[in-house]
């Protein structure tokens, strides 16, 4: 019997266009949970099986996505291919400091029906037996109201079977009809989370938490809460213990895309290997510091 951890990352991967300063575009693929899945595969190697749960079309871009995921070691068994649908698309524009601006085209993306197809029932049933379920605030947005209800049912059943539920808040206002709708969805889901990986800026935008201690106070029933603060130290509460772990200095930031995703993946990977919260935060900072020195979400494997 295999001792590998079975991890499912649930969400959306899109066609990524990286705009350079001369106006040229470089095409790739990216999405927050997909980025995390790739980095989890790289960090854990043979210790885990990582599957991606999403929906794509039957087009050449979707074919290329699946091929690239397979090359990274990501399992494709939970990827639905829907006739007549396409992946979403986004463009990253960066300023001289490496800060990002995103433009999205995703209203007709196949992932919006990920949990609404005939094939979704068996997939959801199987996911209950995974060791780790990983998803984000963007997952909540793109699944829609019906999909979110099915996700919550999945989380409840999976926790009964002792799965670990991991949530990265990644709040994107443009994906929601209103901040009130987003708050309600987040609060419903956070009741079922074991490890919350929270970007402080997103918490401030969504819930108005001005300080980190306000974030900790808002989630007393979540066993482990990590507050990501960009280039500043991250804060961790695990049980009754709290830690502050400094970030690594980076002299030249090229692109901050996937900084938070890579941090989350390295943090989770270290914890799954038995590392302490401090060791996990250090691992998260190390990987994020490398990622922001490259263009795009996924850095070369070497």
C-alpha cells in the first residue's frame, strides 16, 4: 500500500500572456491553484501524488495545458474536457518595480461548469478520500453559487474522512458581484478549513482587518493560520503558538506573479514532510524569493 499523500488542487488554469516592456507577448499557462500544484509536485516529488481538478475545452490550448501538467507530474484524472468550451485567458503587465496588473478574459471559461456536469458526481465522491484538498478564493469565485455549495459538501465529507483542507484566500474583487457576496462565500468555507494561507492585503480588502492580530482573532477555530505580508515577515499561528518569520531580501524583483502561490506550496509541502511551522515559513520564503526573480508564474525546473 502506498504511503504517498494524495493531494487535489481545485481551481482554474488559464492561458497566460506576459507583456514585456517592448510590447511583445510571451504565451504560457498559469492560475493560482495550478501554480501551487506545480510547485507542490516539485517540492514533494515521489512523496505525493498531486491531481488537478478543473474543466477545459477540446482545443489545442487545452491539449497543451494537459501536456505541460503531465510533464510536471500532475495527475490528469480529474480534468474534464468539455466540447465547445475554452480556457480563460489573462495578460500580465508589470511595471519597473515588478508589480503586476492583470487583464482577464474568463466569462466563458469551461471551469465554471466544473462541478455541474454528469462526470462531476464521481469526481466529487472520489475527492472525499484524498489526504489534502487545496483551493483558493479564486476557486470559490469561478465555481459559482451552485459549484460552491457542492464544494462545501465535499469539504464536510472529506474532513469526516480525515482529509486536511487547505485554503489560500486570493481575493479578486472583479470576480465577484459584490464584496458582500464574496464575504458570505468566504465565511461559509472558512468554517471547514484546517490550514488557512492568508494574504494580509486580501484580508484587509475583503474584511477590513487592519492588523494581523485582527486576522488571527477572526478565525479562532482554524488550527493553523499563516499571514503572508509580501516582502515583510510572515506570521503564523499554530494551535496556541505564534511565530514571526522574516522574508529573504531580494535585490532585483522581476515579477511578483505567483509569489504567494509558491510560498503556499512550499509551506504546505514542508508541513506534509513533517517540518515545523517555522521551517515551513522559511521554505515558503525561499521559494517565493526565487520565483519573483523570473518572469511569469512558473520558473524553469532547473
